């Protein structure tokens, strides 16, 4: 079923509060410009300015959202043409914004969670000498992501897309004095450029096929395009989405990105970068609904990634990397929903939003734990922290209950709907999603037990040095409390199928289909699988002594999970190695053939010149002898002819 913008009236011209979309982007962008250009003049108050611009952007976005709530469903699209960006031949691209139910939710998530991360960062980065620059980069990140979700055409999306890539590079490598951080930022940048090639080719193919890059224009032309062309566009968009959202095979950068400051991890994993791919596929629903091969590819990539990330999370001792594996898996669930089509788009976005709440909560909570433990990230050095950091523990626990899908918490409503939809569409996919839920419960319970329960393992047995854990300041715990509340009550968006109806003008109407088993029974099965995952973690971790050093005598699967399932090794073998071999071969060809041909011409000319130079030696007797010999040869030639 084709459900595109073409079935709806053209977006209305933005006026009133809806004409303030540019301000949502401009506020954090201006903050970034002031902080990055102003230099040391803004050191004393730069963090406050950066936070204020993010909060102000949230305020404008909230006002626009409230106004949009008052509109009828068919009138919830507003377009704002700011200026003509560029005009070349038949390509006319405007700096256009589109504010509709989908972009409205993303604006609230990006600015709302982003503002809380800014507030948290005031305390977390308090003693960093480059704090002002850090807030400038945070502002730039927020502005770029807002551009991505508010753009009215694919080139505008690409502008924000590249801005997010730049900001992530700057933030992941913010502590560039660490070689690991510098390497991680380069890895993220390069792997994202691979995905960006897909975006560039997809946009180019759109222009060739439809003569435009605007959402409405592309949607209007879908009916006249061949299925092969639409599949090609869809697969190229998926390649771009894999890069930004860290989906297999471009997932390798995500765990290394933990080298950045913890607020960066929260921003990338919860509200901005990794959600971009899910947004792109959902926004491009009019393409994927008519590109069955591309849509199937989305489902396959999603299923592989949600299990891949979950397995990795089971073996990580670094608290941030365990959460990073979790993010990879949860984004896989969102991609799965988007790949399931009309039936899953709304639930993909629903889980994206609830995940933004509980994952930001847990990443910032991990930062609070690190703050208490002298920046140690190894969970094997934790234990029994629940009593010394009670606010961090309680708020983190709310995020934990949400992500495992404990009944009543936000993740229970959003993830269960995705699993239910998966069972409706394909039983095998549903079973894979259900298995992922059980593994999630295991590794998240393992994280909780190793960090907040079990015996304390704080002291270094060799030096005897022991940290003195303490609760974080209020400026850091306040965002945790807000996010914990959202982790609990975020499921309210499903009440009365609100989010389904809210997104219907963008993604189309989905007919309700019952799963192969009654919904209530399926919910019970999901809860039972989650409980099984929790129980296995309790008996394998909670009931045993946790060694302070990771044991080396482990299973093959555990070794593979510790090595990120050999993702880097696979990339090195299939991509990096052949590319380097090709580069060396080209260099050899250039040195021997190309340079040899050029240098050979020079040597030949030089040799001929040397021979000629021997004839022109400057001696009169030599020239006289040459004339005599020449004359003799002429005479002999004439005699031979006459003879």
C-alpha cells in the first residue's frame, strides 16, 4: 500500500508560531558560533550560554508542538521556504523547512534531552580547561541534528547529516591528548563517510529520476518510477542509515566512540546521531513501501544488529561499552519497526523516544558512577555502590527496568509493540526479536549486579589504593531524576494509540492485525523470557563472586563477544586489507610504469643529446674532416647512380 505525502494536501505555508522553525536551529547554532569564535572571552560563562541556547530552543519547539496539537490531522504540515539555497540547471534547491508530526517529536527529543545533557555537563565538565569549547561543540551537534530533522528536502537532510558527522568527530576526539580518543574519532568519521556515499548516490539518483530532492516531489513521482530504481534508492539510503545508526556492517565505530566524555555518549546514543538512520527510513516511507527488496534488507540488517549488539553487551566489563552494545541492539529494534512498513513505523518512533529517555538516563548515570569511582569504567572494580550513590542508583534502576521491558515502564510498551508487530509480519523475525529481549534482560541485569550489588571490589590489590565513592552534585542528579521519571511514564504516548494516530499523516494508516497467538499470551511470553534473562544473570553473576580481573578461561562465544564479534577483524579482512593492498599496488604501478615512462622519456632525450653533443665538439679539424667525408660520400653516391 502506497502511503505518501501525495495523498494529503500540500503543506501549508508556515505562519505564526510555525514560522519559528528556523529559530529552533538558529539558537544553538548561534551559541556554537559565539563559543567557538569568541575564544577565551567566553570562558567564564560559555557553559551557561551553551545551556541557555539549548533550553531556549526546547522552549520554542514546545510552543510549536502545543500549537500543532490544536490543528486537525490533515493540517499538521507546515513548510517554510527561507531562501533559495542554490540553482544549477534543472536543480532548484531551497533552504526549506518542514514541520509535521514526525519532525515535531524529534525536535522535542533532541532539544529536551539535549538540554538535560547540557545541564549535566555543567557539573561533569566543571574542571575541564576546555569546557567552553566542549559546550560549543554540543551546541553545534544539536543544531546539526535539528537541521537534519526539520529539512524539507533530502539535500537539507544531508546538510544536517554532515554537520552531525563533523560534530561527532569533534566530540568523540575531544580529549585528543589520548591516542585512543583521537583514533576513535577518526574511525567514526571514516566509517560514517562510507555510509555518506550511499546518501550522496541516493540523492543523485532521486534527482535523475524525479528531477527534484524535496520530500513531496519525490513522493509524487514514486508512482512513475520502476521498482528496480526505487530498490536502488532504498538500498543506498539504507547504507547511509547503517553508517549513522551503527548498524551492521558499519557498526564498528560505536563502541570506540565511548572514548569521548560521557555526556557525548549520552547525546550520540540517546537523542541525536544514532537516531538519524531511523528517521531517514521513516521519513522515506513512500520509497520503501514501493521497494520490497530494500524493505526486506532493512529487516535483515535490523535483526542481525539487534542480536549482534545484545551479544556484545553480555561480555563487556567497561560500563559505557556495555551500554553502547545495548544502543546498537535497541537501534536494531527501531530499524526493525521501520523495516516492517506501515505497521511498524509508529512503534519504531515510539521506541526511539522512550529509548532516548532511558538510555540518556543510564549513560548519564554511568557518568555519575565514574565520577564517584575516579573515572574508572571497569565494572569489575565496582560493586555495592547502591548505598553510597543512592540517587544515581535509583534513577539508573528506572532506566534498567525500562530497557528490559518491566511491566508498566516505558520500554515495556514500546518494545513489546515492536515484538508483537514482528510476529504479525513474520514468525522467524518475531522469534529473533523475542530472543533479543531475553539477552537484553541478561546483560543489563549483569551490569546492575556488578555495579550496584555484589561485594565491593574498590581497592587495588597491588597498591591498596581505594576510591572514596560519593554522590554527584545536584546539577548532575537533577537531569537523572527528570529522565528517570520519563523512563517510567514515557509509555503514556501509547494510550489510546495516540502516537499511531499522531504519525498517521506522515507514515499512513496501518490496518490492525492480530499476532498468531493472542496479544495477552504473547505479552506473557515476552515477560517470561525477560524474567528468564534476569534469572540467568542472577545465578551466573549475582550468586557468585565477581573476580576483579576478567578470567581468561572463557567460552569461544565470550571471547568473540569481548572482541566485538570480530567486527574490526572482518572489516580489516574484507575492506581495509584489500584497500591497502590496492593502494600499494597502485603506488608500485605509479612508481614503475607511470614514473618509469616519464623518467624514461627524459633519459632517452638526454642520451640522444649526449650523442649529438659529441658531434658538435667545437674543433675546426673535426668539422673539416666531416665535410671531406661527406663530400666523398656524395661523389660515391653519384658514381653509383651513373654506373
